[in-house]
């Protein structure tokens, strides 16, 4: 019985050591690298000041880099002021003054673990549309 338990413990230790290098081998992408990967196969269009918020499906925060808004098959990239405050674990609180999200708007950043904790804000700039090539 003791030898079976010893073999099990040895096997688990060996498996853990074998998996550790694989987990460490994959480097974490920088914000710029994440954004480049998201935009692969897409071409930048002419920047716009506003996008229709009602047609925006979701927003993805790229840590310390940008906010990417999806509208249909188009991705709108916004590199806001204070982008270094962006964290992909933040909750974005957007207050609209109309039906569009514009380059003059600000977004409050709230901590996901404690939503009442306000972390700061970012000011939006122009939105660059990225569309898939034909």
C-alpha cells in the first residue's frame, strides 16, 4: 500500500514538473501585439470622430493600449488619452450625450472586483475602422 501511494505521489510530482515549463514557455503578449493579432487580415480606413453606439456589439480593452469596438464586421480602434490606465479587467462606464460615441467623450474605469472603486478615466480620440480585405 505504501509503495502504491509513493508511486502515485512520484507520478504527480513528475507530471507537475513536466507541465511547468510548458506553462512558462508561452510569453504574455504586449498590448500592441494583442492588438496586431486582433487586426490581422484587416485594413485601416479613414479615422472618424463618432461611431453609432446602438450598432456597437461589444468593446474589448487592450491593456495599456486601446479600446476596440465591434460594429458588425468592422473593428473600430480607439487609442484614448491616458491609455496607460487601461486594464483588460476594468469595467468601462460610458455616459453618452446622444446616440453616438464620439472622440470628445470620456470613459470612467472601475475595478471589476470592487465596481464602486473608481480607477480613473480615459478620453476618447478618433476611431480608426478596420475592415477585412476583399
